[in-house]
C-alpha cells in the first residue's frame, strides 16, 4: 500500500508541476505595452484565466470536459448573487421565451422613462445576468432608466444565429410592451459590450428597416466585435497578445459561435474571402479608413492567398450583417440612430469600432466617440475597482450618453 501511495504522490507532484509550468508558459506570452493602465493587476488576472484555460484544454484532451464547460462549472461553483437594492425593482421574466432581467427605478417618474436593452459580452460563449448585474444596476440607477438585460442562448450548444434571434425577439417584445414598464417606446437605447455590441448593432440594423415597431432612439456600442472575416487589422496585430482578449481567443470565440472549425492561419491568409467580396469590402475594411495615429505602433499587411471555395462555403455566414454588422449596405447604415462608440487602444477589437464609426459618419449618422487611450478590452467591467480609474471614466462617459440620448 505504501509503495502505491508513494507512486501516486510522485505522479501527483509531477502533474502539478507540469500544470504550473504550463500556466507560467501560457501567461508569460502575454504583452503589456507601455502606456497601458494597471499592468500589474491585469497580469494577475491573466494568470488566473491562463490556469483555467490550461486546465480546460488538458481535460478536453482526455475527453473529460471541454474548456468552455469547465468555465461554466467554475462559474456555478462561485456564483455572483444578486442583492436587494432599495433603489431598484428587479425581476426575472421571459420575453417571447427569452430570459430577461428587468431593472426598474423605485423612484416615481413624472412621465415615461427611457428604456435600455442590454446585451452582455462574453464572446458568445460566456456571460449571464449575474456576471453583469453590477453593471446593469449601476446603469439603471445612475441614468434613471428601465434596463432589460437579455439572457440569450450561448455557443457551442447554440450557434449562430441563436443569440441574434434571441436578442431580436426580446427587443421587439420590449418595444411593443414598453408602456407596461413605464417606458416611452420612442425612447429606447440598444447597447452591449464586446459580443453584446455585435448583437446590439445587428438588431439595430434590422429594426430600422421595419415599420411595425418603434425604432430605437440610439445604439451604444462598447468595444464591439463588428466583423468576423478580418483577424489581421492593425489592432489585431498590435494587440494580438494583450489581455484580456488575445487574437487567438477572439478567433476561438467567434468560430465557436459560427460553428466553424478553422485555423487562424486560414483566416490570416484571406483564402476564405471571394475576390469580388474582397474588392467590395476593401472600401470599408481597408487600412486607409484608420487614422494614422493608430498605425504608429506598426502594421505589416500579409500577402493575400488565393481563394478557397471550400473554406468560404463553411464560413459564408460570417459575411452576413447579422454576424458582421460592419458589412451592412449603405442603404441600411444611413437609417441607423445616433450612436455611442467606445474603443480602447490596447484591444484587438479597436479597429472594428473605428471602422464602423467612419461608416456611420460617412452616411450622416451622429456618433459620440470615446477612446480610452490607456484602456484594454473589458475595462468598463472594472468601473467599481479603485485601481482602474479609466474604467470608471469610461462608464461615466457611457452613462452620460444614455442620459442625454
């Protein structure tokens, strides 16, 4: 028995050592460019995320559990409880079968309040009501709005267009029933961060072409993911290894949502883009649309490879505006409401926001742009952490737009 325990102890020690080394190697690849806010705090957080990622990939190799499933399990083991708030009524209901959480200020309002549809981030695979509860409570209380947080279905169990359909259905329901919640249906803002920004932009584009429901008054996009075909823009290159969103992780999230199994090399080489679409999209995605100030950290355009029809067939739904709102036609873009755009310098998705801002402005849409010069992807989520002053400033700027929209 003792020799057996000794052997087990040796294997346990070696396994733990290998795991720690793997986590160290994984986390040490990250980059923290000069001028970035709170690099020490970000480095600590990235190590934790690297540990979960390494453990998840290890379990996946043995067929025990996927990386995404492990993250969901860990989230349930340490749930974030929603607390009673003397300033808000909060309830969980369903809109057209889609789970939503409604936040309503308790203080009486003289007229119809402003309404906000909030679509959370998480790469289309993570996120829920509880993880965004503090953000939603803060927006509702500070801006004095009725906020609806939408619990759309997540990949990989529910791939594109499940999340988009859920957000669209919940939004239409709220637009039609807004008065029941004390909301003026002509004063509703669609907003979201990251993947949620993608969903907010896509839903806005559909609604402005309909006549059976009120149009959104505004859209507010926080470091949104707005296209799924170019992973080699300047911001993708400059920030490819900057936490909290590495380029390979971005690809993993997007392809999981699309239900496609491709390598990053396939996408960087451009073989998935037909020549006629490449010419069409170049006027919207080309680097000539990105201001020089965002090119100073370097950019090396890759040579475009030949077209591969097989990869395009597997990937073609990424070219639809519902998944890549940046690719919508001008006829739709010029109908959109006034827009708030928040981008961060040290974020792979920075250029998505900048390119969409230009498209909107070129089509006569008013855009309020806030660029966080020392910010990284996800910084708004740290609005209540004293160390992340840029996160608080970004949240304040966003909330002021909601108030004034």
